[in-house]
């Protein structure tokens, strides 16, 4: 008979502890809500978000920003800046690498539209890497700049270490690999760094680019940004998305890295991990999240 009262006492004590813990948790959360005036995790589909003001480095909003995630083709931000820092003449001929071209075709990677051995320029490859997310363009840059893909990937990882990023690369094009990872905050820091390079910023903010005429493409190729071509001015009120890079795989979800001007101030927004059910018919939730975030910034200015 004496065991029942003891059990009741223990149950009461446990209940008191749980109540106390919930109160502490609620206080901690309220502090976060005060720091971020538009804090509501159910408002965005993307689970990983990082928004920063470029001039001051102020973090405007973040959600799971330090969690390890797969970068998909956001990888090509690093590919492009590493290549740009090594290339002396963007107009020099840099033929499309045949071996990696066939590898990208076999892997069903996104392609810019170049052919193997096509005599394009470094500039063509850079725009093909960033605007149309071409796997053959990214790997050709890697081969020409690093001597081979492996050496170039090491250069990418060296740059990540130099910038203090918790990021690791295994390839230059962003095809899924469990050992290739980053964070939303790392992607923002990398993009902020890359945008200080005038050539990178020009490429990143270009909507369309005509490549050099070649034997295979006498009129060149018209490359279009996978970000800017999906945006309309009517969706943007007092802000202007200047440029961006997309990334999409089933494992990484739908990702966007963008630069926007809000009331004459530059902001970087990274959204990653928006669920992807059908890669042929994406719901483009990352676009809706990006627009919503910039509207929040605009309304708070």
C-alpha cells in the first residue's frame, strides 16, 4: 500500500520539472522572436535559410543556417570564383573537355549545350557554368585550370578552408555525393566573397549571354540565367533581385542563392532544401520563399 503514494509523488515531481523546462524554452524562443521580427518557421517551405546585409554583414534572418546540407549546383559558385582567380585571359580558347563531357551526359547532369572538343572561350565556360548550370562547362573549367578535376576540387576545398567554411567538395558540378556538403550560412559567406570579384558579379547578375561562334554553333549559344528568367518585375515592389544561382537534386531539394537590392542596400539570401517530389515538374517553392523574404526586408525598411 505504501508504494502508490510514492509513485504519485514521483509523478508530481516529474510534472513540475517538465513545466519548468517548457517555461525556460519559451523564454529562449521569445528572445529569438524579438531578434527576428518576422520569425515564423511555418511561413517558409525551405528549412535552411540565411539572409544577410552585405555592407554590414548583419544577419537579417536565419533558420537552421549551420546545419549540414547538400549544395547541388550552388557548388558552381565556388567553381566559378576559383576558376576566375586563376584565369588570366577570359577570351582565351578553352575547348570543352571530352572525357568529362561524356561523364556529365551519362550522369544526366544539367548542360549548357556545348559539344565535346568545341573551341569555346573561358568566358563561355564561366557563363555556361553560372547561367545555365552546365556540368560540361564546370568540369571543363576544372580540367583547364587545375590540370584535372581532382586537383581543381582540392583548390575548391583549399578556398573553403581559407574562408573558414564548414564546407567540403568532391566535384565541381554539384551532382550528389554524400561527402559534398555545406551550410546555408557558408553559402552566403562564399557568395559575399565571390561578389567582390567584378567579373564574378557581372556573370552572376547577367540574365542572357551569347557565346562565341564556333564550328558547332556558328551563331553561338544563347545562355539564360536559371534564376532571372523565372522572375518578373511585377513580383518585385521596392526590391530588385539582381542575380542568382539555382541548385536542384532530390537529395538537396530546391535551392536558390540570390543577390538583391532593397532600398539601395544589397542583400544576400540563401534558401535550401525545399522538398522536391518531381524534378520534371518542380513546385519552385524556393522562389516563393525568396520573394517572401525580400518582401519582409522591404516592409521593415
